[in-house]
């Protein structure tokens, strides 16, 4: 093992190690760009032929990642993408960045992780390093990935190296890029951990080495569950304070002036994305295996999910106050991405709200310059004429490129779930905080 580790360690140190990214999505692409910028030869593996083609021609595949970065990846840095997974055997380091959603029974869907592991296992060779980055429950790397890889007859920690290092990507966050976020990691063995740390030190400011694979896996869950629980708390407070006639946004602004003991979280129409709405259920599912429960965490997940239903009801009440019914009302949804200034619609609360309103007979359109098509609809141009035609405008995602002044001047009714209309002075529209 020493000679294999020494050989790989030298390649990593000299930046001669080839890096393969399995899954070129919201995590894989930024990671691949960062390795390429720092002198590594990077190959992205993806089943989507169109995405592979777009990456290899330097096209922009995500709106929060500029086309210039993609062109630099394939031209200057000699990065590439492929759907030929047999090329895995040509890599020195392999990083798995595939989705880990919930299935229809709200249980962890490990199909993407298993599929990626099988593709690696079929092409695994001695001396390779395999790192799982996908968010998952404690035990996944050891109990799911390792056995699949060892079907190759190679042994983890002896013939190849295995680690877990959770992705901490925040799409659209201009303050914290991949290189500026400390990287947590745990290894199957000390040697596995050391090689993983040596690899990531080339692209991040700090590596955080923990004692086990499970500790690293639990760290990512804790980070996201922390947010989920606090968002659930502030969402519930919003509902309670709204009944009392108290503005939750003003309360938060006042509370955050305390220089210690308080961290601001903000309410919204529900939670979206690939992590925060999912992770509480991952941990509660795994907890049952140990004859225990995570009731508090499960409750937070339920509260956040029910916010979409609450917003739909609030829209109905606002229309009713205007002597209109949801049925046949024209409603324009502003923003369908799960967070502002990105094109990711995974688990977006806006889509669930649209479904609820359509079920009640509303005529739905949406505007989102980041998302051209969704649910057989095309993004509607945000013009004075289109705004004036609507019975209600619902702001679900607070993109910075939206003309909120236009909405304030020409809309009849605005249901604002993000408090962005507070910045518009003297709007003519009737504005409802929801």
C-alpha cells in the first residue's frame, strides 16, 4: 500500500494526477473548474449527452457560471467531459458528485450513488482515490459505496483509497466560491485521509480532517439541518405574528442588532434545493435503524413543507378580499428557481404553489429570466401590459434583476413572500406580505 500511496501522493503534489468528476451538475462543474484552474487535468463524466457536448464546446450550462469560465475550462485548462465511463480507468482521482434525493416514500434514494459506484467499480484500478461528495446519511460511504467498489476484487485501504468529503457548494453565492470554503473530509484509513487532504489542499484555503467517514457525513447533515430547523422556527413565528398584526421582517431586523446570541434566518414560501428540504428526512430515516427518533428534526421538515400550502391559502384569501375567486384568476408567479439568481428548480416551492393554484382553477403564468421553460410553460416577459393583465402577482423568488418598481406601479395585487416590495416606495398595487 505504501508504494501505491507514495506514487499517487507524488502525482497529486506535482499536479500530474488526473481528476475525474462523476456528475457534472451544480456541484461537479464548479469543482471541476477549480481543479482545472489550479493545473490539474480534469475529465467530467455525465450521462447527459447534450450537457457533455455543451461543456466540450465551452457553452454556458448554468446561468450563475459565466460562459467565459466554461471556455477557459476547455481551452486554456484542457478540461473535458465525456459519457464514456470506461475512461474512468485512466483517472487517478475520482470524485462522485451525483444527486441524493428522496424517493416517493420519503426515504433516501441511493440509486445515483450506487450507479456511479458501479461504473467506477467496473473500471477501478489499483492506486486510485475515490471520494464521495454527495450529501447523505452517516454510513453511506462504508456501507453502500465500499462494497460496490470491492466487487472489483480490489480492497479499500489496500488496493485503492476511499474517502468522504461533503460538498458545500452554494450556487449563486458570489462571496464564497469553492476555493474559499473549508473542506471537511474523513478517510477509510489514515492514508486515505491524507491523500484526500493533499488533493483538496490544491484548491481550497483550508482542509478540515475528521476522525471517520461517518463524522464527515454527519457534519454535512448537521449544517443543513441547522438551517432547516431555524428556518422552520422563523416560518412558524411568521404565521403566529401575522395573526397578531406584527411584521416578522421588522422583528428580525431589530433582533439581529444584538451582537451575540442571535443569528438571523428569514421566512419564505417553503424550502427548495437539493439539500435543506431533504437532509432532515435522511437523518430521521437512519435514526430508525438505531431504534431512535429525530422528532424535532422531522417536525421542522414538515413545517417548512407546509409553508407552500399556507402561501396558496394566503393567495386565495387576498383574492377573496378583492372580491375575486382563485378559479379563472390570472396569477403571475415571479421566480421559479428555489433561490435567487440561479436557474436551479429542484424542490422549488414555487412549482408546488403553481400546482396548488392550478388545481384550484387559476390561470398560471410565470416570469423567471433564469428559467426559460417549466411545466410546459414559457417565462412571460415582464412588461407593463403583462403585469396589468394579472389578477395577482406572487413573488416567490427574489431575483435581483426583477423590476419591482414596475410591479409596484402596475400590478393590482402583489403577494410578497420575500419582503422585497418593502424597498418600493408608495406602490400603487395592494401589497400583502405572506
